């Protein structure tokens, strides 16, 4: 190499080092500003995000510079349409860069690879930040991912080859449609992820036949019509989460958990929570426990004349149900025959990325505002959940809908996901402080609900726990910790996929797999090491477990409700149809 070339290479390397330093500085300024905004919402001063160790940072910058030098060298002399040797290979799972132009066109290939190099550098830097507070470190990593995801070249018209190609192919009409899509979503206040015109609750979603047999100011109780000639004598009550609509468990007949349970010969009741409005602005956790599971259990007992139903709680519904059963036990009652928890946290030691958004300042801010009476709008909560998977639930649709002018396909699960639910402020503030912030439910006697000391250890019925391996809302290892808190014998089953797709895994389709064993170790990692992976849906495994507590078989009743609880309207009832 000549002296001139050596000098040029050295200068280029130095320039890349300086670029890495500038990127790190700008990155930390951005994170500090975001961190400050989150802290300021609680009225507290915010400290800056500390920089990593200088030696370690210098190492990252050298690697960063070397990667960019290698990328630049690979691009020299490369012609349009000519395949290069990528410094950062294409990831077939990364849908953002699946179009051929991202690899065949040198300019877009360079943009893609440079972005991925920059992203890896920022993740390294964030990982090495010296923070002893685990919640603060998790928040830093969350903000880093949001920063990286938002700046992808695929998100911008000028740097996305698919936008350019589509605009040329449609003679600009895709741009017009994209603008129209954007304006429509601005009116709705959210990004469209499905064709909402296709679905209607009660018409092609939540269509399992049944009737509302009871209602109060917070719930409607649905009883479903039998689909078998005989049924288990012991009825079955489902308590879904109150932070979204129950029909995730009853989407369409082919993927309805409700219909599956009815088909297995159970008399099924289900709680449909009210979508909170102004009249519910002062509702508390106690209200949800009393007017929800405790009232529903009382009605189910009176209709069926069975003292101890089987019950199931899903997600937050499981947490509310567990509290209700602990209250009942503290009152001296023996409320249920068996208990099932689906993706439920009882111990909130590790709440995943959601937990990084909950700290003393943010909870105090909620307590001082809507915690004294008010409503959390459903869309605000929905946005939080969407940005936990921003590439899949936000940016993908920004590109498809706005840049390419497309229309999202009809997808029942995403329609449900966009059907937000409001929450009362006092309920939410109490939940955030006592569960996510202070983790009080796991401590016997720490919480008092409806005048009773809550002790989960007094729940001594058999308990079936289900969790999903890739769940980003309820980490499965955290769900596993609930086994040690209840007093009865427990079974734990781990399903493949995430919070919703792992749970709604129809037995008829028999997809994916699940893990289970009789091991009762306190360590989730030890338990997993001793499990047996089984193909298919966990639904069948759970149904076999539930049969132990069904009682004898009796003739199915054609009449729903009873003399004191006459049906008032067909399922799914009107509460679930109220939009936020």
C-alpha cells in the first residue's frame, strides 16, 4: 500500500471513530431527554444516563469503525444489480429488508448494512452502561430498542426502495392512498393493523351461543348453551382480563377456547367486563374483586346448585381471581374445586419490559391524577402494548399503509387487539403500586382487600398453570413462581409462542408444542430441563387434567339461567360491544 493510500485509510478510520463517538454522544443525549421526560411526568428531577467505561467504549468504537470500513470496501467498484459480499448478512426473519432491492441495489444494501452496524453498536453501548438498578437498566434497553426501531431506513420514503418501486408501478397512486390512510388513522388516533370492516362482535366474532344471565354495574355473566347431550355436573367459570375484551377466548368457532370447553361437555360461564366510562371513574381493585369473580361465583352456584365450581383466570383476570379466592378463604369459605391460571402473574418479581415503565415517580403521578378519580383511555394502554413489539405492530403498518398505500389484511386477532378497553384510575393506580412496583400480593397478609388479609397460600385447591415461552407481557419464569405461593397441588405447562398465540392454540389444528412434567422444583430452569416436549396444543393436556374435578355426568339442561336468573339478552351481550 502506498503512503497516500495508507494516509487515506488512516483518515477514513479516524473519521469512522469520530462518527462512532458522535453517535454515542447523540444517543446518550437522546436517552437522557427521554428518561427526563418520563421522570418529569412524576414531578421529579431526572439524572443523566451515565456513559460506559471509556476503555470498553473505545473498544466498541474501534469495532464499529472496522465494520464500517469493511462495508465501505465491499461497496467499492460494485455495480447496480451486482451481488456483493455482505458484511452484515440478510436475516431471513427480518421482514423489513426482505425485498430484493435491499441486497441487489448497492445504495440500499449499504443503507441496510450501515443501519444494522449502527444498531449493534448502540445495543452494545446500552448493555455496558453501569446501572445497578435493574429496572433502570431494563428501561435503558427498552428506550434503545425504540430508538433503533424508529430510525430504520425502511421507515422513510427516501430510503425505502419498496416505496420508490411501488410509486413508479402505480404511477403515484400508492402515495395518494398512503396519505389517505395516514389521514384516516390520524382521525382514529392509532395505526390500522387489520381491515376492521370485515369483523363485528356478535356477527362473526364472539358467536358461541349463549345468554347473559346476570349483570351488575361492572360485569355481565354469560352462560353458554351446551353442545353435548351430557355435561359435567361441576360448572366452569372463566374470568378473562379486564384490560381488554373477553372475546380473545371466543374469536371464531375454529379458534374459540370457549367453544372448545363447551364441546368437551362443560357448563361454561364467563365474565364480560364493562368498558369503563365516566360513571366508573372511582372504581377500585376491591370493586373488581367483589363485583367480578366473587359475585359471578355466587351466581354460578345458585344457578347450578353446585357449591364448588371449577374456575379459570386469564392474565390480569387471573390476578383478580386469585385475590378473590384468597378473600373467600379468609372468610372461611371453600370456594372452588379447581383453579386454572393462563399466563398469570402472582409474583411480580420480573415483569419484563412493561415493568421498566413503572417506577415510583410514574405511579405517584397516576395516583395524584386519575388515581383520585378518572379514566385511563384504552388507546393509551394499547399503544404501550404495541410498542413492546414496535416492528411487528407499528412500523410494519407504517410502511405498508402509508409508504406503500396498502390495506392491511383481515385478521381477527389484530381486530381484537385494536378494540381497546378503558380502565378506572383508582383500580389502575392500586394495581401498579401493589403488583408491579411493590410486589405485595406474594407476601401473606401484606394486602387487605374487602376487609380481609390476602394470603394466596390459603388457596388449597388443585391449580393448573399455563404460560407461554415467548410471552413478553407475562414472562413464563415469573408465572412459574406462582406455584410456590398457592397452597394446593400444582401442574405447570409451558406452551410455544407468545402471550396470545401461545394461549389460543386450538386443539383441532394441533399446532406448535408444549412442555410439561411432574417436577415441582422451585427453579423454572430446573423444571424446564426435566420436561418432555410434546407436539400439538396444550388444550388437550389441560382438558385431561380438568376431568378429575368434573364430578359425574348429567343430562345437559336446555334452559339457561334459572328462575331467579332469567336470560336477558343473547351472548355476547352489550358490554363487550362498547368501544373505548
